[in-house]
């Protein structure tokens, strides 16, 4: 049980560290896309396995610095970042392009997930877990992040929009029963992730899981945020989600 002394939930910036924690769990590892630290060798391996990859800074928030790599039919590659696309004719040229993006920073390569779309907008889910004053994890929020067409990520601060999960999945072709199944699975993943992180420290009080729904209907945990944003929740016409996040946040000192 966490200390009775309240404070801000601790933050882990390294996406690689958090990914390794997820992979250590026998259930969660089945929901994590293959991820490797960026090197010449790992790039060769990942481009040989997957047609699409995401190139992500090991630290960073808001979708900043992320690029999407796609292999084309001629064997070359295209790299999309910040609305711009550059091409590389070979794996060697691709490595040079990515080194230029990374500079001296550490980056990860992650298997690309082809997201389900709603009316032309790709989306993923945000599952937020928060602790009560007694140290019990509660799945407090579950909503959708609709990506801006043409963008690499779905983040609100990258032009994305927040939406309710029921309406989005209905418009994407899912039945009410299927939607309820996805909601139950997302909450299971949230609870399991919270227990996984608790094994590393009892000083986590909030977690935000970015969960992809691919075109085949499978859920994937793309990453876990140890300080999920609450401000974007104000974009909902109904402020219920924001009030819920704030109410729970008061119990551990995040909000007043």
C-alpha cells in the first residue's frame, strides 16, 4: 500500500523501461507490439519483418518526434514526420535518414499497427487508471482519440479529437455487444498494467494506457503514460470525464 503521505504520482520517462515491464507480464506481453531499441541491426530485423514501423523517441510526450516508416513495393522506404515525407531507396539510406532525425537521442522501433478508422479518421483508445485514497486502482476513464487525417499520431495536441467510445465504435461498424467486450478487455488491460507497475513502485497513482484497435479487431498496448493529461478532457461538451479525473486526482494530490 502506498505511503499515507500524498504526493504527485512518480513519472517514468523511458518508454523502453515501461515496455520491458509490460513484456515481463505473461498476459500483457501478448498485447504489446514488438519493440526494439533503434540500431542498425534492429532496423534491418524490423524492416524485414514488418511493412510499417513507428520510430519513437525513448522519452517524450504528446506524440512529438514520432515518425512512421513504410516499405514500398520497390523495396525502398518512405518516412513520414511532421506532415513531411522523405524517401530512402535502401535500408542503408533509411538508417541514415533515421539517424538524422534521432541525432544523439535514443529512439525505439515499434511494429506498426494499422488502426481501425471511423469515418476516415484512425483512432485509438485511452484507458486511464487512478488510485483511491486507500490505494485501490480504479479504471476511471475510457475514451477515444480520433486522429487528424494525414497525421502520424492521434494525440489531441497533434490535431486529434477526443470522442466517446460507444458512438465511435458503432460508427466504425461494431455492435453494442462487441463494444462492451472491448470495454471489458480494455479495463482488464488497465488493471493488469496497474498491478504490473505496482510491482515496481507503490508510488504510482495514475496511468494512461494508449490502446490501439487494429483492422483485424485486436487490441494492442502502444505505450503507458505515467502522467496522463487531464486538460484535453475539457474539450468534451459534457465535463463528466474531466470532473472524474479531478475528483480522483484530489485523493493523491494531483489536483485540488
